């Protein structure tokens, strides 16, 4: 420190500049030298800031440490007991565990996404628009982002976008059964079969027609192709036929187990003919009148089976905000908010990489992947480190997104330290434990503080 | 954010020969086959980035469309169904919000909290940043390192102590308390940003002004403030958005009469399904000001955010 007192501003030339190692600015601007103002004026310029920093940062740090050694009401000195409770108290422990998950997963995910976006945007012409779109969430509040993702994660696929997309894909890959509510007419000889299906108790032989009456399907749920049911078609000597129909006459009446005039078929039901050894002899699908036929059946005794997938419940999507998935779901929202930040910082670093290094590697025959892996990433590593550490600091203190997105019933499962601190200190009014949690958070950011100071000193030396 | 966000590098240093639409990937020696592969690759990249951009846009669009639907419609079907039936969209939710005194009050509270705290931070940090960059006094560099260290202090540390302090001073729950808290916690970053920018102002300018016998306050006003304009703009926008979007400080220090929009909306979240009309439209209103500021001053905002790396 150059601690020479300076002459008044009107004074003459400076006797020698400051030592080289003490240049303050990154651009090495130097100091004002002897022309500078008196020390008391500097104090006047700094005073408001010093008052605020003292009152809102230094004093609270000291007071929090002190307060954390006292009990909930602040009347009894308890030593380190609050810190002990922090690790033994179940809700606090869940918060701690979730914080570890957050700190491990979120910064890596965001940094990787930012790196990928930054590299890919170099190859498109609308990079500015892309960056604008991805960066936009940084400008809005976590509360708004939280509301946005509460809507996305809504459980009902009719309303929540995430589940709507997933169930649509799932229905395309493995369609849901047409009649999830259907069940056999009691006394019609249908027993429960494998995998949620049904099996006709009596065996069938070629030349026979079987009746498979089902109930429980609402008239509104019948497909348009469902016509009046008709009895099993005439079975030749080499065929087994049958009818699957809704054995229910609207408005009452009708005979149970028999096909009445107003009853309709259940088109699309999959029926399987199974041999005694369990292998499938033939499959068929019911038509609009509910009838089906297995042709070319060898003589013997078979059982008729309605597959379980006819009755499979439609896929209802993922319970995003349930106890198990709530933390990954919120980390997803966090990625959405912060990827733009990582992308912009990394893109700036990328722009500073000398083009010759990349071109030289390409001329030497390196593939794009090799260039990325061997040249780009190593040259970017200082920037990646800054992004990563910054994100880690923010993630440690994550509050709003968890607080807003996790529904009340799963708040305990989604808990993190900052939320727990708020809950304990201002909900449960235990300011002793609350202060201990705050001090713990402060201790956790100290390594980042050291990183920051060292980086700063290095840049300015 | 345009390329000038990356102010350190020339905006586009790569050669961009017209016949190659993928931005000059191909060096002259490349075969036609590898050029074709690069083109194809670029097509895949385009598709991928379009999908990613949609992934970022659609959730926000969802909030906006939801805010234009009646609660009954929102309960019955997804917002995307409204795209096919635009006739069912309505401004009723917004009209209801304007008739809701709690929400309207919270909007003004947000303004009353954000504007003064932003102004105070900018003024106080400019003075301190100037002193730390261009005034000579004992312990100056240590003081600045102290500010750097304070950048990462978590806000949680101050909640309990300041709440007690405010209780004693009788400003717990008031707007003044919230504003002062934001100033206190915004200052380290603000001083850090401005001091670094001021320190980069050419020394000659300062010395010339001092030779002319300018008073420090005059130099500050005539030299530093005009030259520091971009940094001050970055800081103003960054702080404005930071305070506007804050939830935690308001949750602790603002009572019901003085709560900003974020806290008012958060209270509605407990009945998310039932209050979706208020929440979606309210959240969108709370987003409008930040989005306008962002799109109008994106360059400054991005620079402010980048300066805040490792905060």
C-alpha cells in the first residue's frame, strides 16, 4: 500500500508514480498521483457505502454467528447445539441432502448446456435471435419462471404441457386400451386372465361360436364404428367365432348374457385363441358388430382370451411434482433460467479464441469433434471455470424457484438450505437454528470467496 | 444481445465466403464430399437449435395464453387448445386484476421499492467507485478486496439480524426497510462494477482535469459520470431488474400493505389451481416491465450480468 499522504489537489508534480505491482484497474490506468485529493475527501466519497456495508453485511455476519449460539428465543446460551441439530433434525437433513444434489447436478448441467449452445450458435446466421430467446428468462423473476413451470409440470396431461407431450409420444408407441373401464358380465363365464385380461372359462373347439359379454363402458365412450351387435357368425368346421359386445340395453330391459336388439358391439377388441400349452393359435379383432372369427383352426380344445391391453388404463404421464421427481423437475426449470447466462459468457470466451488455432487444427485434418475436444475446450477452461463457480454460488443459495414451484404437500421433499432457513427463522420462529443455517451457508461460499479474490488479484498483478 | 456483448472480440473474425452458407467452415482444401457433409451437419444444427429455441419460448407462451383464458377453460383443457379456438381468448383476467386493490397496490409498491433503491445504489456506488479508483488513501486496495469478498455473502446471513434491527427501529414491514436492505446488498456488486470501469478511464483525462484545478466533485460530475455512462447504464438496468424481481427480501421485510407484486402473487400460489386466473395474468404483468427493459437495453443488461459472474 502506498500510504503517502497527498498534497492538496492544486499541488505540483508528483514525486514518482506508484509502485508497479499496485496498479488497480484491469487496463492499468495508474493512479492520480500527487494531484489526488486529500484523504478526508476520499472518506467523504466512501462514507455512505461504508455505512451500508457495515450495517447490512459486516454487522449481520457478526450478529448471526453470535445469535447462532443461543436458543430459539435468544435467552439461553446453547453453544454449538444449533449446529448439531442442523445435521440431526430430519427436515434440515433433507434440505442438506437436496442442496448437495443441486450443487452437484445444476452447475454442471447449466455449464454443459451453455457450452453446447455457444458452440452451435457459431454455425447459424440467426445466432443473435437464438441468444436473445435463451437469455430472456434471466430478465424475469424466479417467481414468474416458477409459475411458468408450475403450468408446464401440471400433472393432468390435458393441462400440463410436459405430460401432454409425453403421453402423446407414449400413446403413439404403445396405444392405451380402447376400453379401460370394461369388465365382464357376471355369470357369463369370463374369469380373470393374465395381465389384466379375461379368459373364457369354457373351452372352445372349431365349429363353435362363443359369447363374450362385457359391461361398464359408458355409451359416450363407444367409438363411432360400434354398430348393433350380432351373434357369432356361422363357424365352419375349421373356425372358432364369437362376439364381444356391450351387454347393456340403454333404458333398461334386455337379457343378461344375450345379445339384445339395442346392444352394440365393441369394435377393436383383441381376442386371442390359446392352445392347451399356452401358445397362441390365432388372433382376431372384433368388428363393428363385435363379431370376430379365427379361421383355419386345427381340431382340439382352445381357450378364448381377451388381452389385458384392451383394458389398459391410458398413460397419465409423469408425476413431476411428486416427492421423488420434484428436485430434478425444479433443476430443469433452473436450467431453463440460467442456460442463457452460461451461453453468453462462454460465447464471449469463444469469440476471444484465436481463429488460427482452430484453423490450424482443421488443416491438420482434425475432425470437428477433435477440434472441439482438444482445442476449444482447453482454451475455454478459464471461462468455463468462472461460469461453473458462479453457478455454484447461486445454486447454494437457491430459494425462489424451490419455494415457488414445489407444491405445499411436497415442500418438505424439495427442501433446500435457504428455504429451510427462511422457514425455521420466520415460520417456526427459531432464530437460533435459523442463524446457524445462515452461518453454514456463509461458510459454504467461503471457498468461492477465496477463488474470487485470488482471481481478482491475479488479473490485476 | 448482439455480438457486441462479446465486446472483447471482433464481432465476426471468421471469413465468410458467399458460396458457403455455413459460415465459412470449409477450408479451401476440403473435398466436395466433406463440404456436403458440413452442409448437412449445418442443416441438423439448424433443426436442433430451432427445437431448443422452441423449448425456451413455448413455456412462456403457455403462461401468456393461459392468462387470456377463463378459469373454467384453463381447468378443462390445456392452453394449446386455445390456439385452434382463438375466439375463446379474453382479457377478463386482466380486467379483474385491475379491479383487485391488493394487486394494483402491490404493483405500485414494486415501483416504490425498485426506483429509489436503484437510484440510491447507483449514486452511492458511483461515489465509492470513484474514490476506490482515483483517490489516494491508506488501505485503499485492501478496502476494495474487502468489497470483492463481500460479493458472495449470502443474503440469508442478514435476514435475522436486520429483522431485529428493524423491529427496534420501527421500520419492520415498511417500504423504507425493504429499500435500504436492497441498497445494502446491492452495493458490493455495484461498487465492484463501477470501480473497475472507472479505473479503466485514461489517466490523462483525470490529470488534465485536476491540473486545471477542478474540484473532485466537479471532476466526478464532468469527467467520470459521462465517461462511465455505459457502466452506470449496465448497473442501473441490472439493479432495477434484480430488485423488481426480488421475492425473498420482500417476503421477510415487507408487510401486507407494502408488499410488491412478487410477494402478492406468491401468496396466491397456495391455491394454484383455483387462482390460476390471477396468478397467470399477474405473473405476466410482473414480467412485462423486465421484458421491455431487457429488449430495449439488452446490451447493457448482458454486460451487467456478465460483470456479475462470480457474484
